[in-house]
C-alpha cells in the first residue's frame, strides 16, 4: 500500500507512524527510480575534477540536473558564489501559513590537486541530490498538501581549500534553514566523527644568499629556518590535545606561530606568517539526529561502528563544522566498498567505481528517511533543536574557562 491509497482508519500515533514508514518506502523508491541519472551525475563530476572555487563544470552539471527534473526545481545558479547554487522545491502554489520547515541538503564537488576526487566529493554531491529527490518524491505522493516544507539543495564549493560553506554562511545562505543533511565517503559507516577545528597558515622565510664554501657566515639560511620550524612543531605535537575544538584554536595558533618566529630568530631570517581566509570549526554532534539516522540506516542494512568508536575515532576537518554552529545538522560517513584511504589515488578510483553507487544511494535513502522523521515527528525536531542549543552553550562555556 502506497501513501494516499485508501486504508482502514487507525488510531492516533500508530496511524502517523504507519504513514511515515510508507513515505520512507516511497522516498527509497524515488531514489532507485533516479539511480541511473544520479550515477551519471556523479560520473560527470568525477571525470572532470576541479579545484576549489573553480568547479564550473560541476556547477553546470548540477544546476542542469535540477532544472531538468519534473516538476522542475527553482534553481539559482551562481548563488552568492560563482560556483555555488541553490535549488528549492515546495508544493505548487506555495504555502499560506504557517512558515514552512526548511530542510537543507548539501552538495560538495571540489577535487584535490593532482589526484582528482580522492575524497569522493562527487559522491557527496550525488548523496545530497539523491536524498533531496527522495524527500520531494515522498511528499509529492501524498493526496493532499503535506505539512509546510521546503526542500533546499545548496551547492557548496571549496571544502578542500578556502571554505565555501563559510562564505555562504556569511552571505546568509543558511539563515532560514532548520536542519541540514549531508554525508561523506569513508572506510566505514559512522553517524558522526569528531572532526576538529583547523587554522590554515602559510609561512615564508627570507634569508640572504652567500657562497656556501668561501664565506657562509655572510649568509642567512632560510632553509635552516624552515628545518627548525619543522622541529619546533614536532616538539609542539606532544603538547597538542587529540581533539582540538574551536575555542582552543587561538591557543594552538599562537603556539605554532611562536615556533615559526623562534626559527626565524635563531637563524637571523625574517618570517612572514599569513593565516587562511577562514578557520574551520569542530563539528558539533547532534545526538538526536544521529540516533534517528542510525535507526533508519539499520533498516537498510547499514552496519555502523560502535558509539565508542564513533566518538573516539579518526577525524579530519571540514567547513561543515562552521555550519553546525548556526543550524542543527548531520554529517555521517559512509563506506563505499573499498578500504583505500581518502586523499589517495586508490580512493579516487574507488569514488568513481560502479560498486560505490550501491553504498552511496543507500546512504541517501537513510538521509531522506531521517528527514521525513524530522518533518512528521515534531518531538524529534524539538529534541534536535534542544541538542543544538545545549552544544552551543557547552562551547560558549568552554570558551570562557580556557
């Protein structure tokens, strides 16, 4: 029985749960129906890798994809950034009242220098697009307008270098979103990993040339300064906490810059230290959201790592961390059929494989199903919002005691 078909009247909460589960099935069906188009989307991005802020081909592929869907999405190419976009769906005629729930699905699509999509961002784009299609299809299957909902897809460039999501935050792109969803390829299935804060810095040493054999004392060796800086940082590593958070980042930044300046002082060189455009924040966990995702993922056969392994597992850094400081969100990791490590040539190959498609679309289904829980279970949405507020308060408190 599909959503909208005649069925015996059931009572209260049981009927509501029954309806949501049917909608989840419809969402999964919609993703399966679009599997060929979604796979072509991913391959088109994978086959022409582009670096941060230069993803013109990927931008075109994604915007045309949503423009070609029927009924079409309202697509804004070059949204706030040249290679960003926004695609939005709501029921025909819009909403009279109340304000719709705004659910965001994020796509990444930048690659790495020399090795292409070695972090699988082509799959991130596919997951975001697929999950959004699934939610839209499920809501369209209802015989009458559903709860007020807008499904929004944001194309977010430059995750690998620069922080496109931070640019979009500053431009107000996340201002009216209620919950955001995306997923990242990995070697395992985890609803959350503790991605840490990051500050990029470029250091240049300037010395003075001199004949190395005849009068080396007249020279200032910039290479010596760079070697000393490396050694200083190697010593600093022993003092670094394994889970640096955003409120500790200025402390670590100062320590690192002291290491760079000490090397310049020891060698007589001058040093130029330039910070990156944006700091990446740690990802704030939202336990209510990840529990709902795990519950849905298990229905699809996803085998998740344990919560202990999840909370203490390996991590990197992502500009999605900054997003979690302005709106509740989830950034799970998913296995793609390979044990290759991210940022390697082997992972580039895995990200473009046919085998990765099964895992990618399964993850998209789990995200879509979780989004439907958010829509139709007000108590879940309230817990998600409460988790978000508590984590923000915790970060603010830690910032005051550092």
